[in-house]
């Protein structure tokens, strides 16, 4: 279970680093690869084995048009962003 503090901090990190491309769970670079849960399941490797871990891997390493944030954000920040994205994807980014 995601703690409220982690998700709240993740929202701050997301707003500062991710929202330019992923505001509201969208994707301005590739509209078919959103942060909606169905899309995450379809294109993130190992998503079904561990949702937050798969998101954290993507944030850390990047892929295609998405830059890697592993050199910019620390592991705790990345884990918090992953917790926030997972929480929002469950709720449909409402």
C-alpha cells in the first residue's frame, strides 16, 4: 500500500519533472502511450509482476522519446513518483 506522504511527495516531483509531457496522465509525445492503467499494462515491461517497480524502471531508464531520470532524481524520489503514477492510474487521473 502506498503511504499518503510518498504519494504527496511523488505528486510534487511529478509536477516539477513529468507534467510537461504527462499532465493529467496523458502523453504529448505519443498519445497512445498514456499513464492510464490499460496503457501501462500494455507497454511497460513487467508491469503485471510489480506495478510501481515497472514504473520506477521506466522513469529511471527512459525509453524511446522519454528521457531517463536516473541521473537527475534519487531512488526515493523515483519511488515516490512511481507510487503517485500508480495511484493516479488506478483512479483514472480524476
